[in-house]
């Protein structure tokens, strides 16, 4: 048995009385407008978070293609400038 856990059990005031005090408090019920806003937020989050995750995964998968396209464009511009310089000579 853990000695730290055993010392917590023996300390006065650690008998869980704070839990019974919390149970006696009356909670105010949420208003219908607040419940509606919460429901909208939860439903929106259920759709937006997976879509955001899918977008991030897609961007990770497609990123090498963007790198290849940029490299091909750079080579095309260099080749084009070489043709123009060759025409002027």
C-alpha cells in the first residue's frame, strides 16, 4: 500500500464531507435559450472538427505534390529565361 495514500486517509477532515455539502446545493436549471445555444455549438463542433481534421490530413497528403509543382515551375521559368537569352545572342 502506498504510504502517501495511507497518510491521506488518516488526516482529519478528509472523510469526504465536502462531497455531501456539494450535494445539498441547489443548481439552477439552464434556460431554454442557453440549452439551444449549447446544442447548436455541440452539433456544429461535431461537424467542424472532423472536417478540419480531414482538411489537415489532406493537406499533409497533397503537400509533396505542391512541392513538385513548384519545382517544375521553377525549372520552366529557368528554361524560358535560357531561351530568351539564347535568342538575344
